[in-house]
C-alpha cells in the first residue's frame, strides 16, 4: 500500500530474541499505520522469534520476514533489509526497534517531517524529546556520546545514534550502501554522517523514547566503547582531510 505523498513505505524491524515483544509491536504498528508495510529481519534468534515472525507474515500480506543465519550486528541486519526494500521498489524505508522503545503511534510525526527532508530522525535530545525509565547514568552516556559525535564529526544533529528514522529511497541510493562497512550500533551515526556529506537534508522530530519492559537490551559497555572508538577514527580522518583541503586552497 502507499502513503499519500510518500509512496510505498516499509519499516525494517531487526530482531534477536524478541519473542516476548514482536507480535505486540507489529500489531501496534499495523494499527497505527495501516498503510505501512513491515519487514522483520531476524538474526537466527534461538528463542523462536523467527517462527513468530513467519506466523505474522502468514496472517498479514503486509508483513514480511528475512531470516539470517546468525547474529551479525544491527547494521548488517539493516543493510540486508534496506537492500530487500530497494529491490522491491519501496519509496520510503524506515528503522525501528522491536522492543517498544520506538512508539508506532508517533510514526506519523516522522512521516509528516519527511515532506521536506531526505532523512528524518525521531530524536530524544531535541526540545520536546524525552526518555522514560532510563537511569541518569544511561542518559548521561547517550547525551555525552552524541555531544562527542557533534564535536568530532562537525555535525549539528543532536541524536545521531537514534534508531527511529525514515530514509527516502533516493537518500539510500545516494549514500552508496555498498560502501558502508559499519555493522554494529555505530551504523546509525555512520548513515547520518554519510547523508550530510552527500549534501542532503536531515530533520529531527521530538519523540518519547520508552525503555523496554520485556527482554534484555542488546546495548552494553563494550558495544558503546567500540562505537566511540570507530567514531574517533572517522572524526580524526575527517579533520585530516579538512586540513589537507584548506592547505591546498591556500597554495
């Protein structure tokens, strides 16, 4: 089905051990946005999430499933889903978590904002955005990490690590997905930076992010550390390139 003014829209939902949440979140999404399709990308969940996804797809022609053989990272799952969606002619391709932290009832805010943007991010850290049931330590880590991203990469996006977003098809085509090598959580920041470097428009809309109440978070200290390490490497590389360009202009 199509959304007026946007064309065909699909939300890509990566899963790993989300048996307690998947049917619940897909039902909410289908109720909130009947015109939006759903693609579940399951990384071989041992808890039966893939079987649940197959059942949802069998009952609803707007729900689709990709099965991957093993857990290979959030970015890798999204890349697989993006390529599937591009191959099938979708005009808008979105991301959202399966755990309920991204509320389907707020998806309309992102859809509306896409009217004059190439990438829309549901942001926790712009005015009006918020988080629910987060300890202060996690909020400090997320705000601090995003500040570090802004300073090091020289971008103005306040929530570059957010995972509730919509891409226009043309955006994903322009940023050359085949050259994206990040596979973990840093993938989110990577795609924001690539979109901005391509001269495209990124808009942030405030959302209420709700911490999961069922299942285990896939974020850990080691994941956050690895993300910061990669961002540091990109940032230093970008700064060197900027310096080199400035020197060449002065010659």
